[in-house]
C-alpha cells in the first residue's frame, strides 16, 4: 500500500469524481484509476461505487478514508519535522482572525513571512473570537488574533496581549451627532444600532458597558462582518461602536469619542499542546518571545 494510492483515494472521496481527482493530483485519469484498482485488489474490497452519473464511497471506502487521511497527515508531519531539523520551514500554517483586528497589520505580516518562508502554504479563517479559541484548542487552526472585553481572557490556549483600545461611536457623515466632539452611553442609548451578533465577544464589549450603566439599546441590525457593518452605518441605518484603531481604516463614516466607552484587548493565541515549525516561525516573526519555549 503506497501513500500515493491513499492520496488518490482521498482526492476522489473529496471531489466525488475520478476526473477532478486526477486534475487535483496532476496525473492522467487512467493512472489514478489504475492505482485505486490495484489498492482495491490488495485490500480485497471496493472503495468506490462507480456509475455513469456519480462516484461515492462504499462502506469499505468510508472505513478506509479516515485512516488514509491520518497516514497522509503523519507523512506530511514527518517531512516537515525533517526539514525543521536541517533549518528549513515548510508545511502549512492556519491563521484565524477577527474582522476588526488592528494591533497587527496581517497582510504585511504574512507578506514578510511568505518572503522568508516561501515553502509554507497559508490558510486564513475569519471568525468570532470565541469560535477561534475553540478552533485553536481543537487544532483546526494554529494561531489566531482575537478581540475580547477587558473582563475576559482566552482559556485553554497560550496567549499574549497585543494591545488595548477604546471603542468609539461610528455614525453616518450626515447624522445629527456627527458634529459632536464627544458623547456618552446615555446619549447613544436612544439611537438605533448596527452591531455584531449577540453573544459574540465583539458584541459583549458594548452590551456589558450599556448594562453596567443601567441602559438598554435597540440593535436593529446584526452583521458578522465589521466592514459591512460600517457600510450600513454609512447609509444611515444606525450607529455602531467599534475599536478606535480599527475605525481609522474605514471610510465613509464619522467617528465620535465616547467619554465612558468600554475597552477591548487584542490577543494573539496559539495551541497549548505544541506547535508546528511553521507556526513557531510565524510567532517568532511577530516578536512573541513565548514562542521560543511555550
């Protein structure tokens, strides 16, 4: 049983097509089909049901697939570790981030990292802070950038604080508040809000502040993307509260200081159970000293 045969099986299972699998693996379809047929003969079981209309796993194929993936992942880890032992960094790096990260210029950091380690393949996932923490715990991503209320801290992962920032009010340029130098939460509470989804860390920063002040507000629009949130604000659909450093990147809206605004903390986190050489190199490139030992 060869690794290449396992790679072909995984490709067919993920594409549901021998043709697309061959294209992904950069081989002619006849060669791929021949290798899978050889593997099926060796195993004494069919891995795929083939018809003129579709390809799907047999029960034997479904049982084989997880083990095949584990073997391929182990082989890839072995190659990466050998390369690291001789001073090379390669493999894959998965990075998660909130849409409003501002403490680090992510595109520039990735550009510099890519120039130094061109053999690393990088994937990015944008999500909410709580979800990113869970994904790091589960090993789905290796490094993530979060924004949390000052009352929270990432748990179950290694972390380093990057920056603290206060929220500011964001309104349309023609909004009645646009000419005000500053407002307070009591004044904002009478406005219609555009905000992130309920129970997310980004939303909690504002919810906790209004609640602590004994105030309620009307959140008429919930948006998962901070850039789109700002676009709704720019159209006069509501006001919002966003981190000051992030708002500096936006256009088409007006920023107002909030005298009793809540703050948020940006963190970088990584797994507490070990890192790949690619993740370690990324943390070091960002100047995270804990990456040397943690």
